[in-house]
C-alpha cells in the first residue's frame, strides 16, 4: 500500500471484498459549485454509484494524505473551506509535503486513482486546449495525463469555453481514444453535440470494458475518454450557451483573469447569465456520468483477465 494513501472505511472494505470502485474528483466540490449545492451534488453522485452496484471514492488531499473516499466531515470541509488548493500533477508534492488541504483536478485524480488501483473515474468534463492557446500555450494538464495514466475517464466532453477541435486533435496526437455513448457526436458539456465526432461509439458497459481491456493488454498505456452526453431534458441550446460563453470570455479578458482562475470565473459567470440553469445542467450531467461510470466499473470487475499495466 502506498505510504501517502488513506482509504476510507467504505473503500477499504470494498477493496477487501473485491467490489468495483469509482473514483471521483473534488475540485467540482471546492471550486466548481457553490455551497450547499456542492455537498448535495456530491452526496447524490455517491448515491447513484452505490445504487448501480459500485462504491464511490471521492479523492482529496487532507493533512498530508491522499484520501481515497471521504467521510461526511471531510466532504463538508472541502465544500466550505476557502483554503482548499486546486491540485494538478505539479502541485501534488507541495500539497502533500506541506500538509495543505487540496482538491484534485482530473489530472491529479487520475494519478491518485491509479496509485489506489482504481480503473474508472467519473467527472463532469475534462480540461482541454484553451482558446488562443497558439499564443498563450494554455493547455490543461488533464490531456497529458490522459496520454500516460491508465484510467478510464467518464465525462460529458469538454466545456464550450475551450477550443474543442484542438482538444480532440491533441488527444488524437497522443493516442488517447475518445469513445461516445449513445450517439456518434462528441458532447460539449452543457450541450449534447459539439459539432465534432468521437472516435468510436460504444453504448454498452460491456463493450467499453472490452475495449479498455484490449487497449491495456496490448501494452498501450494511457487513459480512455468515455464521453457521455448530458440528458436531453437538461441540455442547453448550443446557440445560447455559445453566446453566453463568448460574453464570459470577454469579461475574463477585460478583467485580467488568467491561469487557474479562468475556469471557475467562467463557470460562475455562465451560472449568473443563465440564471442558474447551467448549474442544474452541471448537476444532471455529473449524475448521469456516475451511472455510466458505475456500470463500467461493474463490467470491468466482471471481465476476466483485466490487468492494467
């Protein structure tokens, strides 16, 4: 067992019993949603995973340990503390060695999940290539992590605040397969269709599990993007969200917002400009991803011979 890992009682029992486990990030709790909706969302997502036959493992950095699974008090701390750092790959050594409170991004959660032997990770949306990256070089560490870390990531695509075309090009260059669920189109978080197609459409958990097993058995290191569109009833209109996103991006540029502050700023502005509808969409898509991720984790547990490298 890795010296920095601390398993919650529920996750430790699941490991002993051989139950399927699904990793969850924590920046969506600390930076992605306001309180108390963030706590309610986290609890509902964990309930969805349990109901589907798997065990949730929300990951965060607390008192020098990578906590794999959180108890209620830890979840409340993350949801309310202004001191929670947004932790990616480069930040892990600092936050752990300094005993800081850290919320894990997609990249950091993938690292921690692999350390803990968890193969499936559910999130809202992955990071990507930011607009204007040809001059700013602003590319999310999530993409490089997907190229190197053996974890399947279930998401609703990438947010429309990013350059979706360049994000998919980056993933292709680094050999990261993008799978869609229920449709050929690659989703764009708030909307079901980004205007781009995924590489492959695999609708069932068994098909997805077989694909993942084959990839890793071939020695092809790296993750897999399982893109799962937001349910139709909660999807936003593409024209509307694109217009609002452009306005929020202009406000961020005019206000000098940069770096890690950009995404939280944009999501907050989009929430305000949509009068809260984007938050409802966000919660709905995460819960939907949790269902797909739990089914995948169960299928991978039941598939013989799955041995990630």
